[in-house]
């Protein structure tokens, strides 16, 4: 009897184990199905399909995981839409920027430190005579000839260059170094076609040079006639007539000086300044200039003072140096708004002699000091006085050709000093 009971118990245990195993298999089968669904969903996300979601399950444990994965898919889907919108906007901005750059009259190149072309605008490819794709990676020296043998892209600003495929045009080049995170040297080269500007400038300068040359002839003729009248060649004149003619002569001389300055400026441009140097004793030289300028200073109610000192000698072109000193004295007279005299001093500093012209008038504003030697700049226009703006420019060119320089210091309404420095 006991044996039967034990066997029956064993059978019951096996039946229970079978039922438990069967139930467990069903459960693991569901877990495997769920894990398969999750795997498929993750793979779909991996390959860019963000429309796949896991269906809702009634089991609370699985449902939490399902909701988390579905929320992640929705978040990724929203982010993808934002990225697509940003990419679209970025592409539109890039196209706009590219359109603007390509429409510029200047050509733009990007090169590396080996001078190989990384990118070029259509204007560049047109000037170089190549198609866009064929220019990438080529050295710019295949297309451009520089005036200097060695090229330093770090310091190129408006330098003349020659483009081999477009030999009849004039070009200038400027460079800017790009700041990049990888610290690689890259440069933006801006090439500008200045052919039209150069032609216009040449025509303008040729016109002015021709005009001033033609003006000089009647001015000189007028000066001769005035001299004849003053000297009584055409009959006696009274004192009032003589004063009027003398004023006309002074105005005529001033006009002739202005025309001469313009002519000399264009001579410098065409052939430089040709110097005929001599040994000059500065005491006698400055004294003679002051005597020549005395009438002009007197008319302005001024006097030019010069104290004789050691008779320093300098080697210079007397005609050109006289032109410079007279121009500085003229400026001092015209720009003086006081009755204080003008002082001229000579001196010596290491390796140079100095000639200083000092006035005590209105002075020059600090922001204009660096401009006054520029071509055509004239402070006279500010005070409604005659001036071409070429006098100081010409003076600087003359002194530079001697190996010297002109400097200026000024304090408004106190004093202005122009100092000529000539090598000993």
C-alpha cells in the first residue's frame, strides 16, 4: 500500500513539473517575442526608420519598457525634423552666401600655405582660363606672376600682379589669413581688376598735366606784359595803377607757382626727381630765400626771422631744396591766424642737418597730421584759401629723394613745426 502511495506521489510531481515547465516555456516564448520586437524596432531606428513603434502590451513590466522606447522614438523623430529644418536653412544660407560671393566683381581664392588652390570663384576661373574643377589643387604660380620672386601671403596688400591668361588687364592682390581650429595655414586671396580705374587715372593725370602745361604759357606771357606796364614800356602810369599792377603781378606769380607744382608732381610720376647736387652754405641759402619771401610775408603782416649761426654745409639740389623751403614758408604764412612772426632754424642731429620752419598760428588737428603729406590733401580748403594739396606731397618726394625726411609736430592754436632732415 505504501508503495502505491509513493508511486502516485511521484506521478503527481512529474505532472506538476510538466505543467510548470510548459508554463515557463510559454512565458519565455513571450519574452523572446518581445525581445525580437524590441530588436527589430532598435534596428529600424538604427537605419533611420523613426516611424516604427512597439505595440502596447497589457503586462505592466513590458509596458514600461515599451513606453520608454516609444517615447525615445518620438523624441528622435522630433530631433530629426529639427535637424532637417536646420539643414535646409543652412543650405539656403550657403546658397545665398555663394550667390553673393560669385556676384562680386572681385575674384576670391582660398589657398593653403603651399600656395595650392582649395577653392575659387567663377570670376577667378574666368581670368585664369580654366574650368572650376580643374583649378583645385593647382599652385597659384601656374596662373599668377608676382613682381617679387618670393611670396609672403601674410603681408600682401593691394600688390600689382600679372595674370598670364589675361595679360591686357591690370590686377591687384590682397591676402587675409584664415583663423581655423585645426591651426592649418589657409589664406583668402582677393584679386581686383583695376584696368578701368588705371585707365581713368592715366587719362585724368595726362589731362591735368597737359592742361597745366598749356596754362603756363599764357601765365608767363601775362607776367611779362605786367612787368612791361610797371616799367613804363607802354607809357607812364600813376601810383594807383602801379599798386594795382603790383598786386596783379603777385597774384600772377602765385598762380604760376601752383601750376609749376602740378607740373613738377607729374614729372616725378613719369621719371622721378633728377637731382643736381651742390655744396650749399645754409646761412646764405636761407637768407636769400627769406629775402625772396619777404614781400609775401609783409602783405600778410608777418616777418620771417632767421638767426645766423654756424654756417653748416649740406649737399643737395639747390633748386629743389629752395622749392621745399619756400613751400613751407608759404604754408606758414597762409595758415597763420595771428601776427606772430615765423621762425626758421637750422641745426644738427646725429647724421643729419635740420631746417625747421615754425609758425604760431592755428595749427593742425592731430587726426590730420598723418594726412597732410598725402597727394591732393590740402588744409587750405578748410580755411577757403588757395591750394592744390600737392605742395607738401611734392616737398616730401624731393626730400625723400635726397635720402632725408620731413616731419611735423603741431599743437592747435599754439605752434606748428615742419622739420627738414638732410643727411650730412
